[in-house]
C-alpha cells in the first residue's frame, strides 16, 4: 500500500509504511529514500486527512495503534527537510477532565496549522 503526493518543489513523494521516496518529476528517478526505524514510522502513508503548508510540512491525522493512547487518530506534522515527525497526543496536553468533559474528543478529523509556527 502506498500514497502519492507532490513535494513543495514539484517532485513526487511516494510513501509506504516503512519508508518514503522522493522521485524527480522530470525524469522519474528516485532522488532520496528515507527509511524509518521500527516503531518510529510517521504513518502519513495511510492518513485520510492531510495538508501541506508553504514550507513543505505535512499536517495530517495519524492513525494510532499505540498503547497508552485512547484515541484512534492524533494530529501530526512531518517536516520533510529535517525528516522529523511531531505527534500531538491529546493525553500530553489535556487533563482527564478536559478530555472527558470539556472537549469530548473521540477522533481527530482535521488538523489545523499556524503559518507562523517554525520547527526546529
């Protein structure tokens, strides 16, 4: 299974569960391959929702099967220049009362972004 989308410079990103390739749109040659260590896969290859910003970061809803989280999807950001993923587990930001009463989060269906935010 794979997912295809365009990079910020017009190349093609082909994503798989264990890696992603950047393919030149002019000659279809693989420009770069990024393999993930087991357990560190960013999971954007099977995301139903995603958005690319002008810096080329991918904002997406990451399906989870990790123990320790009670949510089937969490917001995530992948930075292709640095090959880093930032995963936003609700449990890390919200109290139990906020999760259960105030926000009543059951699934992530959209990931929003702030164009002024930079990643290090």
